[in-house]
C-alpha cells in the first residue's frame, strides 16, 4: 500500500476519534463528583457546580432542556431517574462538536447542578480548547428559566 492512502486513513481515524460524544459522559448523576475540580478539567472540557436554592428536580429537568435549547443545543438525553439532561451543539467556528450535560443532586430543599461541557479534540491549534463561557452561559440560562 502506498504511503498516501495510509496517511489519509490515519488522518480520518484521528479526526473522527477527536469528536466529542455523549458516550464520554457519565450516564447518571450518581457517577458524577459534584465536589470535583471546576474550570478547565481536561483537554477540551470545562465543568462547574452550583446550587439552586429551593428547587426540585422535577422543575430543574425541563428547565435544563430549555437552557440547552436557548444556547442552541439539541437535547439528546433527558433522564429523570439518572437526574441528567444532555445536549449536542454541533459545529461552531472553533469546534466540530460540543456536548453539554447537566447533572442534578437533591440536597434537602436545594438542588446541586454539575455542568460538563466537552468539545471535540483536534490535532491543531483549533479544536482542543473550549470557551469557558459555555458552562457559565448554561448555568445563567438555567437560573433565569427557573426564576420565571
């Protein structure tokens, strides 16, 4: 086999392996560390945790879906038993795919939310970074929707 076809196959495989995927995320809130590191936590991942005072899970799940939609994500998973809502954004000017997940844990009258945002991982200067504002934007949208 000539070197060029091998190189093309290798480049295609590397490019596809770098796409963010829902399967990379924990399946439920039970698998999430709500006290873990915040901010940039991986190659192309940002996470943040916040507290929603006097909020029930039954109110937060539909609000999370609306918050994702307001940020142009398509909801691909909403699981009340797993206390998670996951959305995919698709391509932006910097990334080929962005996936965001909002996980919830009830703590008395309040609800903790852990937001994970993962971008595709590229081989160049663009693609292995993610704008930290995604997690903040989703948190702000969620809080705004819940206050209505």
